[in-house]
C-alpha cells in the first residue's frame, strides 16, 4: 500500500487522524485497521455524539460499540461515519494523496452548488471507456465553503454545539457523503456537462 507508513491512529494517542467531534465530546480510534473496519460504516440517524461529555478513545477492547458490521456512530449515527471518512480522506490528502482535479489539498477544495466527478467504471481504471461521470448537488448551507470548513462544522455539530453554518445534521451528512463518494474509484473533479 502506498500509504502503509502513515499512522492515522497517532501511535495509540488521542486525538489523532481518526478523531471526530471536538475535545470534550469526541471519538478516536487508536488500535488498528481492524477496529476502523469494525467502526465503519456507522448506522443510525445523523445527530450529535452520545452527549456523555467525554472523549471516547477506542483501543483493543472498545466495549460494546464496535459490532463487526459497523457502529451506531457513538450516538452520531451516519454523520459520525461520514465525518470519520472525510477526516481520513483529508489526512491522506495532506500526505500527498489528493484527488485529481483539485489544486492544493482536499481540505481547501471549495464546494459549489453542484460538483461533478469522473470515476473509474467496472475495469477500475480511470480514463477508459467505462468511466462514470456523476453530478453531486450540495445543500445550500455548505455552498462556497471549503471541505475543511464543512468538516469542522460537522465536528462542531457532533460535539453537541450546533452548526455554525446553519446546517441540519442531515444536510451535513449529505455534504460529507457527497465528498466521500465523489472520489471513489480514483475519482477526479471535472466540468459538469
């Protein structure tokens, strides 16, 4: 793997490259890729973290949260999972794995009302005849914001502090989901048809 030397788990220290929420109400994974796989995808209604007023730092024995098929997002539901996936994508981008069509890194990418990407098709090779171009409409509350700003707002929301962008949990989840799906299969930003 090209990113095999990148330790998103921070050597077992929290917060790290898997942390979502904010200090005082956050979730971090510290143990291994297998724990990350157990935590994702998270299910349940998009919302805030469990409102326990704690920083959850899941290691080798995380308790009942991890189920092998996804988690409940520690109370934040699918929004927790989308925030975690976007966080990981941003960390990878800062370490040289930036999606095509983006200048700089993923966190600095400015969101428009619609963003189009081209992704590899069934052959898993970009720029061949089976590629898929898709349009992703974004909620108005995030238009003109960067991926980093939307992710920061989602973390603020997950921590139980509301949205500084006046987004609902559902709108933040849609925005982060779009960001994550846009770049599947080596996707790159292209002009919309």
